[in-house]
């Protein structure tokens, strides 16, 4: 019987797709996990128990129909998480619900955003103003006032809306017309009464040349117009040599629909898509964010472009990155710009990059020089990245090795790293099971390490306020569906957690009928069931306590494979002889179901917290042969756990 020593120095591949079980030839296989539940992969290679969540407040029952979390950063010192539910908006600052909004006595702002709109709303922010849009909602402006409780919510009154001929009609009225000039602002006089108020915003076309947009009716025989293409001269244009082009109307309205997506880019406000014009992008005049009228096509004029390809491109989101980027259900596009040249009406064209498509209802997340987005069918996480070698954008699938973790994704949010011992964390909420796929990213080192967050209930949405991670959750207590706002917090070890100081128990708990984990003064107590909203501790806390829902923590390696010159040992029977876990600041873990001791009996006070240990923990005498050997690290107590590496000794049977 041969013996081998295996060392897994890191876990930077994260949880590997089961379809790759046989790919022992992949370099990533040796750094992967078969299961990574409620752990976070660190950029240095180790993994740790994920933080617990703190209970903040209960959302109304209407949250059953939808909830959307939107971050709002007012200044360096003031930032908020906005929680939208049916026709209400809640404001959270530093984990506290802001009360008495606008002096109404209510902890919420009344809005026109209904539950049916929440999945498809899109937003952007500049300074103290946020713009929210939806194809069935006239865009609204959200403005924070003098205090945390002062908020202004108004519909946007556009200075000028783009026009489009939904029902184009061309007629040849009687008589002649005579312009006062060949270009610029002109007055056009007709020999007959041919004009009406309905002609404002319509066009006069002349032969051999000339095109003017009517802007004002002076009388039935006189209009004021702006030349879009100059007339040949100022002489009278005969009947039959000019026509009236009508049917133009506002491209956005309650009838035609409103913009679907929005962003600021290079001094303009851009809207992307609408119900009636789903593949069009409009940009305002520079500095005049609500004026979209195209006048003389000067460099600072409004811009407009259509994404014309051989397939339908319904715009899902637009992003201001290195370039103007547009994501549609049919593919990904960008506006090519030479060097630092700005966008102008003459250069506002789109180039197609790839045809993956983006899932409606999700939003893009800029990260470094790339942009993350969910593929149209929700099967992959993609990165839209500029390639210096190809001088264009490329789309690459970064969830190729872990596609099984995406289960009908519906929400996405990014928390950027703030310290060297953490990576960027990309959270993706799955509608299929209410869990979250969490990607620990270090793109400079090509690290993509996914894990899965599960909880007693469902995650409905996730939002990041600078560094704070907020969650909207659904939980079932005593057979009743409840909806909560919670915050992911380091130092917490349970979900939907309550904390306090010196106490003999806790009251006012919503977890009716649930058995909760209890930590008093850093020491784990016996779990207790909530009865009438209360729990009595086994031993009273003197300084602090935490009580909340337990979470399952599992990190299981891929089946151990030995590759020798004589061949593989995949089907051979194997036995673990010894497991060595390299840990840091750890108080509890189990190896293959066997508890690892962390407490010495040199301290007679067993109610003291378990001391944190850094070093190597060894487990001998692991029993049983198997053709698939894995090392499983679990926790049954809510305590610290950081695993840096695993070393294990294997005995391999010489036969089959």
C-alpha cells in the first residue's frame, strides 16, 4: 500500500462546476473546491467563514411583490441605501432607517414606482441628483435636501424631447412658399393658408434642396423654422417643388413609452431604448441635461443613434466607461472615439463587439477597466473588456468553471476591496433558490473564486453602499412570510442577528418558532427556541450577546487524485491517514465530521471564549476506504474560522 502527501496551498478556483469533475488535467483542479458554502475566498488563497447579517427593520408585506435596493452617495460623509417597494422608498444610513421623511411622520417617501416596475428600473446619479427611469414611468429626479430626512421626488420636465415620425405622411399643399434666408433661423411665408398648430415640429422639404423644421406657428400662412439643410436661394418655391412632411411626435410619452436606461457620459445625459424605440440611444446637449432637440448638428448639439443589426437589440443598460457602452438583449456595443476626442453628432455611431446579450432586469457593474454583466439567458457572468492588443472590446466568460452557481440570476452588486486581505466581491442573487453566488475577484491576477451564500430563507436583493452590504430577505417564521432589511457585518456569526449588552435573555425577536444560535461574551451558549418573541439565555451575558439564525458552513475539496508516471489512480481505493489544516485566528472547525480541539484545560473557566488559534491543526485516525476521497471542513458552532491550506496523507490500495 503506497502512501502519498498532497498539499492544497490555496482555494483560488473556488467552487468548481460538477461537469468538470473529470478534468484532473486542469491547473485549476488542484486549487478548487467541490463545495464552498457560506465561505469567502481571500485573495491570498485562503478562505474564511462569511459574515453574518444584522436585522435592521421589517419591510411591508408589499415587498412580496418586489423590492429593489439602490445606493445613493451624496458626499464623502453621507451615503445611503434606498429600498424601493410598491410606491414607497425607505432610506437607510449607516444601518439605521431614517424616520419622519419630509416631516410626514412616515419612515418612507411615497413614489410612483409600482411593484411591477421594480425589476426593470434603471438609474444614474450625478452629485446630489439621481435619475430613475422605466419604460412605463416618466423619468423622475430624486434629490436629497438639507438633511437625511429631506428628499425631493419629481418627474422630469424636459426642455425638449426628440421627435420621431411614427406615422409618416407627405403632402403637397397648394401655393408657393418663400423663405427669408437660406440657413439658420428663418421665416417661411406661404401664398395660401396651409399651416396649422399641428405643424409645429414637422418639416418642410424643398426641391432641388432644403429642409426646415417648423418651430412656431405665426399664422396660417407664416411659420418660423430652423434650417437643417440650406435652401438653394430665397426665391419663392413653386407648388409641386415643396412638400410638408408630418407625423412627427415626441418619441417619449405616456402613449409611446419612456426611456428604459440612463447614464451620464462626457457632459451629456444619455437615455437608452424605450417601449416604442427599443434600439435607439439619445444624448442631450452638452451641459443641458434635459434638452434632447437636434438643431444644427454642432459638436455640442444633442445626439441620436440606432443600433441597427440583423437582429433585435432591445437596450437593457448603458454604461459610461472608457467609452460609451451599450448592452442589449442581442449583443454588446460601444462608441469608438479617437484618443480623447469627444462624442459629437458626426461621430456618434456604434460598433458591435459580441452577441451574447444581457439579461433584462439586471444592471452592469464596472470593475477596473472592465464591465461585468449577466448573459441574456442568465447562464454566465461575462466581462466586457478593452483589449489593447486588438484595439477593441472583447467579451469573455469568467464564470466558465462555475456556471452551476448561476440559477436564474436576477440581481447583481459589487463591493470593491478596501484592504489587501480581501478581494472585490461580486454578489449575484439567484431567483431559483434564493441563494447568492459570490465571486471573489482579483482581476489583476486573473483570480475568479466563487462560493455560495445560503441562509434560512431567501435573499431577494443585494446592494452596496460604498462598503456596506445590504440585503433584502424573505424569511418564514411560524408559517408566516416576513420581509426584512439586513446588513452583512464582520464580527457577526449568525443571520438576521440581534445584539445587545448585559442581559439574561432577549425579547422582541421576530424569529418565532426558530431555534437560534446564542453567543454571550464571546462564548457559545446552548441554542434556544424563540417563544412569544423571547429567549432566555443559559447564562446571562455581562458585556455582550449575539442571537440569530444558524448558518451552514462547508468547504469540501475536489476528490483527491494522484497522478503518477504509471498513470492515474482515479478508481483505486484510498484512505486518508492524516489531515493537517493550516489555520489563522480560528476557534472551531470539523475535519471530515470530526471536531478539532481548540481549547486547552489549563484554564478552569470553561465559560470563557475559545481562544483563537493560528498554526497547524492535525487530525489522525481518519477511517474508511473510498474511491473518491475528499476533505470536508465544516463548522457546527458560530465562531471564527480562517483556513489557509490543507495537507493530507493518502494511502492508496495497490489493487483496484
